């Protein structure tokens, strides 16, 4: 369940009235997701997404995140435009949370993407990087090297022996010279959370790229490494070579990697795996029992780290 802030129709109606959407016809909670509260709202003008941003989403980041999805939509990508209210604002407040309305995008995410879906997903990520190149805003990576180190050190304060062994395997990519392998690579706005559940399909065609709330300014190849780590492994964290190849081939059919980016990709993949291992470990060690979300197991991303580390050693 991913509704952290309940919203009743009586709460939503005054908020929605500022957007010129007509009457509210229905309000339906969306259970998927672990960061923010989402509802589908149906109005006289059709369906929209109502998002309430919870404590882990920095309100100061919203102009970047919402601006990036609007910018991508304006460039022809299947992304949702935020709706402006009668004051021209895209962020308001509802039930004590920053809130926004976005266009509803059709389709559903693929739980078992085919190689054709992998290729299409890679191509769309490359299109996003090209389309976002002239987006004028910047945002530091909220889970960049300094944040990863802070998470690492906080985890150490509660880690048992098994957790300490896990942290030891991550340490070279957090505290050593390999902590930021993308620092000198081509960079710009990235999605930074390009998982299968953030890409909707109708048939074999992508129909909606959603959830830009980890979006930031970082290396394009790091975004690709995150995506490969998300799409190219099975639920246990074991690599799927055909999927990895299809996704990367799709990406490079639109935006070929430079030789420097290609050489750095295994190290970037290791850092991406560390990011998700750390955040999952942190969520388990510091779980808030009032949050109705079960912390995810860090082990599958630790297995990804092992695979990327092997690839980095082979490339050295």
C-alpha cells in the first residue's frame, strides 16, 4: 500500500477546483510505489494523477522534476505534463503535503519485458537524454557520492555482523577512489530511477515514462547503468545477458556511447548497485513501523554489485 496521506473527496474537491477540470467524478488510490501518495482522479475533463509528495521528496526539487517531465513531453516523449492551477502554479498543498496534478498516461508496465520491450526501453532512455540536453535547470544528485557515504556511515551505526560484511563489500565503491566514476563523463538531466515499473507500454510501444522524482543532473552513462541494473537482472539479482544486450543496443541505436563512457560503464553499474543496496539496507535498519511499506531486501542488488565488480575487473 502506497497511500501514506489519505485523501477524501471532500479534501480533493477544493484543491481540484483551482485547475479548471470540472467536477470530480471519482478518486481512486494507487497502491503501487513506495515514496509518494498517488490517486487517480476522474474529472469532467478526463483522468489525471494526483500526487502528494511525502517527506522523502524534497519540495525544493519539484520545479526540476516536474519541469523535466514537462520539457520531455514538449519534445515529443511520452511523459506527463503537470497541470497548472488558476495562479499558474504546478505545486500546491493538500492535507499538509505538497501536491500536483499530472496528465494520466495510458498503458501498464511490463513485469516480464520481452527483448523487444528491452530494446524500446533503452532507445527511449537515450531519447530522453538527447531531449533533455537543453533543459535549463540543474539539481545535484540526491543520492550522489556524498549522500551514499552518509547512508553508509549511518548504516554502520546499527549494522550487525552480517550487515557489516555486506557494507565491507560496498566500501570500495563508497569511500574509495571509485566512489564517483562518472565525474568527468558527459552529463545533463537524467531520470535516475528508470525501472520497469516507471515505464508504461501499450503493446510493444512505450506509452508513458513516469516518476521523475529522483531526476537530477549527472552522467548520462550513470543513468544507463542504473537502467541496466534495473532491467537486465532477474528478481534474485542474477544477470540476464540477452536483456542487458537488448537494452544497451536499444540505447546505442539512438545515442552511441563514447569510448570513455563505455569503459566506465561497469564501474558506474557497481555504483548504481551500491546506491540501491544501501538505500534498501538503510530502510530495513531504520524502518518506520508507521509506514505501510515493507522494506525491500538489499541482497538482489548486492548480487548485481558482484557482477558489475567482475565486469570492472575484466575491463581494467
